[in-house]
């Protein structure tokens, strides 16, 4: 997909695919590497601004012209190298540092030049909708969003009527989360914000007998917590799931996610089941694995399990 016509055709194809799936969003994946026959290239549309992640140097041929043609307003490039994942830079057009995109009735702040990520993980879009739908059926639900980052899951839960507790190590991301609440007309003061280690806080909640009707567990693949405790998704998920299961109120749900290609779905399911067992719980309502959104035809790196009726 080098030329402008290919890009325009692909854009139309993606929009058709999303519309057919009933998805209304300004943020979607336009190119998903091998899944779209383009290994080493990943492109995300964020409203009028596009994020290109590429293993080869520079933009694909002719792409700078996309801005002049009015197909998008700016192109950001994140060069992926083995040595370092560099922060994206604006390589065409006038890219604003901060803007807002809408996704299924939510508004979310995006910062394309932010080092770690732009603020929204698009592959979790369907799960954000599912969280919102789940809490709509549970008036006054208490939801715990661990590793909350910019709190997009928290916004989804709060829009569904839940009272949300968001936990993250990084105060800057929680502040971003509060801005996301404001963008959606939600009163941040009516919710709980915890800067700290998810492991420590899960233990503290259990000790205090604080329970939640739903827990979102979507950690990074690797983390070093406050007490320098190292978490590796492949080795430590069962322990994390056990801590989370311990704070789920009878009949509550857990959304357990892991973003790694190093763990097969079967191994991940086993870890979550093991965690429930360690906490003396089981999923009376069953466990359902959900797939990647329709705009992610490439490698299914995200594993997501809905665990229902935790008793
Ligand atoms: C992969 S992101 C989580 C994505 C998020 N669930 C979402 O849907 O946007 C990782 C986040 O976990 C936070 N984090 C990493 N280790 C942590 C820990 N031990 N306790 C709490 N937050 C942690 C990071 O600061 C970062 O915001």
C-alpha cells in the first residue's frame, strides 16, 4: 500500500468493516501489519491525525502527500527499532500535541507525541463497550480499574453508572484520567483515585474488606512496582488474578487481560483459573474469551477473558 489511491481504498474498507460491526469511532487501526499483508507497518487513525509505526526507516513512499491531499491533517511516525522504541514525532502536517477523539459515545484525550502510548489503546475498544454494558445492568456497581493508565475503562464504567476506583503508579496518568472524566461530563470527585501499586492496593482492599462488583485487570507485560517488586505477565498472572478475585463481591465479574504474544490463550485461561482457585473462588457464570476488534486482523496479541459470577 504505497500510493494514495490504495490508502483511500483501505480507509473506506476499514470504515465499512467498522460500520458493519456497529462500531462508531474516530480511532481505529488502518493497517495491522501481517494481518493486512504489510509486515512491519502499523497505522492508527486518531481522528484527523494518523500514527504510523514502522520497522523500516521513514514513511511509506508518497505518504507525506496524504496531508497535502487533505486525507489527514498530520502524520506521526514512531520508528520501531530493536534498540529503542522512540517517542513518535510529527513528520507531516501540523500535528497538535493534544486533541480529543470520540469512541462509541466517549470522548478521550490523545497525545500522539507522548512516549509510552498516545493515551488510548484501540484494541480494548470492544471491552470498554462491554464494561459499560455490564455496569448498566448493575445499578450503583462498584468497579475497580487496576493499572488504569488514562482511565478509559474507568470512563466507560462511570458512563454506565458505576462508581469507579482507578489505581495507577503514575500520578500524571491519573490526572489525564480526570481530564477524560471532565471531557465526558463526569464528576471526578464522585469517584476514587489511587496513586500506588496495584498489588499493594489489592492487599489493602482485601484487608479492609472492601469489595467490588467488577474488576478490570489489564496490566503491562512487565512492571516494577513501588517496592521494586517485578511483575511478568507470563509468570505472575495467577498471583495477580488471585489478589483481584479476593476483592470481588459475590456474583461479580472480572475482565482479565494480557497483552502478550508469548502466552497462548490456553495458558492464560489456566493462569486466571488458577488465580481464582487460589482465592477459593470459581466462575459460576463461566469464562468467555473475546477476540480482537474487527480492525485488528493481525496477530492476536491481546488475550481477554470475561469471568462472570465469581463466587
Ligand atoms: C498497559 S497500561 C494499562 C492500560 C490500561 N488498562 C488501558 O486500558 O488503557 C500500563 C499502566 O500500568 C501502570 N502500572 C505499571 N505497573 C503498575 C503497578 N504495579 N501498579 C499500578 N499501576 C502500574 C502504568 O503506569 C501504566 O499506566
